[in-house]
């Protein structure tokens, strides 16, 4: 009887550790996937920033070289974009939308920093989840608006929508993401939503926070 009991207890211990490590993996994977999705959005947003670049701004081309936008050429921003990045801007817009929606539900409580060390999400995500979710939905709306503007080939609205999208990323990060010192160099623009060309839209959002969804 004791022997059987030992086997039972042994099996239970083995099973529960397997189970625990599985759960451990799952949490870590969720954090990894959401960070990778965010990185992928950032790459695309940085490319889209070509569309709102002011003369003198620099953009990084598909081969990694830095190009300074000049005010000499009379090229359309979409044309400049295609030449520099060798792809279509519209594609980036669609992919950002897909990435955003893919990791929309990747923020359960057991993936907070108390449980997964590698996350840079602030505890605030789980303290005021309604605000986090509202900001997330803002970004989804902003990205849908951008895709509509591309479809309509509406140059002015494309510019506004790129800015609103960038601002929606930045606004969430300001409250819900820890800035680590080693990230600071890269923090300057898209992650904080601070593209030079977007200041007027930033004012608009400050005065009316729902403008970001319009
Ligand atoms: C509603 C909030 C929210 C929105 C909207 C949002 N992010 Fe994030 N982002 C976060 C949080 C929180 C983290 C930290 C995630 C973690 O470490 O687990 C993060 C992390 C990142 C990172 C760092 C990823 C890494 O490797 O650690 C980048 C880059 C990023 N976001 C880019 C973007 C871009 C670009 C957009 C807009 C298209 C965007 N984010 C929209 C909340 C948001």
C-alpha cells in the first residue's frame, strides 16, 4: 500500500512540475510574441514616417543607408516611399493592423513583471486595465483609418492618419511601458509618437482625446 502511495505521490509530483514548467513557457512565450509584434510594428511605422518626413528629416532605406529628405524634388510622398523602401506603403498599414489585432489579447495578468521578468510592461496595465484597453482600441481605430486613407488615395488623410497612429503608440507607451536606459537612444520618435510633422495633430489630441479615433 505504501509502495503504491509512493508511486502515486511521485507521479503527482512529476506531473505537477511538467504542468508548472509548461505554464512558465506559455507566459514567457506570450511576452516574447507581444514584444516581437511591437518591434515589427515599429519597423513599419518608421518606414511610414517617410510619408510625413519634412525636408531635412532622415529616413533609413531598405538597404540600411540613411537618406535625408530634401525639399528640392517635387515627388509625391508615396512615390518617395516606394523608391526608398522598395515596397508599397499600403502594405505596411495592413500589416500594422494585423499585428495589433494579433496581440490584442496577449496581456493577461499572469504575464505581468511579477511573473515574467523580461517584460517591460508597467504594472499599471493590470491596475487600470480599462485605460490600457481604451488606448489599445484607439490604436486599432487609428490603423483602420490609415488603411481607409490609403484605399481612398487621400494624401492629406494619409498624413494625418500616420500621425494619429504614431501618437496612439506613443500615448500608450508613455503610461504603460517602462523605458529602459539602453532603449533611450531609440525612443526619440515613433515610440513616443513625436514625429516633427505631427505636432499639430498632437495638439488636436490634447484638446480632444477622441480625435485620435476619427
Ligand atoms: C495600448 C498600449 C500600446 C499600444 C497602442 C502600442 N504599444 Fe508598443 N508596447 C506597449 C507595452 C506595454 C510594451 C511593453 C511590452 C512588454 O515588454 O511586455 C510595448 C513595447 C513596444 C516595443 C518594444 C518591444 C520590445 O522588444 O521590448 C516597441 C518597439 C513598440 N511597443 C512599438 C509600438 C508601435 C510602433 C505601436 C503603434 C503602432 C505600439 N507599440 C502600440 C504598449 C502599447
